[in-house]
C-alpha cells in the first residue's frame, strides 16, 4: 500500500513537471509570436511609408544623378574654380576681390580688382601654403567639399546678382555664410563657399 502511494506521488510530480515545461514553452512561444508580429507590423509600416520606386520615379532619380555628376569635378581643381568665380565677379563689376583657399593661404593676385576689357578677369593660380597643417585623413565618402572665402565690394544689387550667379556656375558651389558691411560708396562682403568634387564612385541611382 505504501509503495502504491509512493508511485502515485511520483506520477503526480512527473505530470506537474511536464505541465510546467509545457506552460513554459507556451509562454516562450507567445513571446516569440508577439515579437514576430511586431516586426511584421513595422515592416508593413515601412513598406507603406517607403514603397518601391516606380519606373517614372527611378528615371527622374537617374536624371537628377546625371545633373549632379555634370557639376562635379573629378578633383579639387582649385585654379579653374577660382578663375570661374573671378570671371563672375568681373561680370558684375565687383572690386577688391580676394580669395582664401581651404588651407587658409591667400590666392596669388588676390586683392587686385578684375581687369575690365575683352580679355576678361586675370587667371588665379593658388600656391600651397608651406606652413599648412598636414592633410586630413582620407575619407571614404564619394563626394567631398572644401571651403573658399571670397571677399569683395560692390553695389548691393550687383552682390545679389553675383550670389545668384554662383548657383549657376558649371561647378557645384554652395554659399555657407555671408557677411556684409557698409562701406562708402560700396558694400563690402565676405562669402564662405563650399565647392564639391567627386572623390569616389557614386552608388547607382535606384539601387
């Protein structure tokens, strides 16, 4: 009789262990199902917010990338860029034009007003500063930029037209800051530009 009770107690204990394990597995599965449902909901929301591009959108993106590539130089090419800015300043009658390149060295000839006449503005060929700091670490970004500070003087309308013309240069240039001071008879302006160039391969549009 005692052995029968002992056997029955052991059987009940075993069943309780089995049930406890099953309840644990059920709870774990419920948690896993809740996690998967949450990820599925997030994925559906992402799909609704950012659906795949249709052919028209993909084509427009490719055209935008082509326009960008046409305005990106393959290297810094600072002399050519300063020549373009000098030409633009000359067209809008700017005077006292000077440049400071990315390393802080003033460009040779800076400060002399562009020469009027059919020959156009003088060439600007910057030279490296012998005391310039060591080059920055190489970046893996496909598009890089460098600053150029331009100081000049002119009528406020001419300065406005000059700023507008900067956005139409063949090279991609953006105005980062502008400081204007009231001089007599002209306004003085200090403009910090960022010029962009292609340093690596750009990702294919639509990929």
